[in-house]
């Protein structure tokens, strides 16, 4: 299973990080901070032995980036 993490523009400003799990979406005022939070979440998921995909969407709706974090060798042993 690949966990999906998205960074999208929030209505009214800011950026939202969403995860397909039971975690509530988180609002950030800075896109850089939202991307950092998404990256830290993806690394934690990979360290736990599962893959994660981050998708970053721009305000115009286009895809700015897509990143995959695979499980670490330590997590698989």
C-alpha cells in the first residue's frame, strides 16, 4: 500500500497537507512549511516500512511535483 500525501492550496490562503489515513488536514501559511511537513510525514511512513507518495499542487491546479518515499532497509529487517 502506498500512502498518499497531498499539499494543496487552501481556500482563502495558505496550504493544506492531507494524508489518506485518519489524520486531520493541517493548514500552513507557508508553502515551504507545508512541503516540509509532508516530507517529514512521508519519511516517518517509510521508516515504518511502507511507501508514501507526496503530490504538490499549485494554485492554478497544475501538479508542481510528485515524490516517492520508499521503505528504508532498516524498516524492512
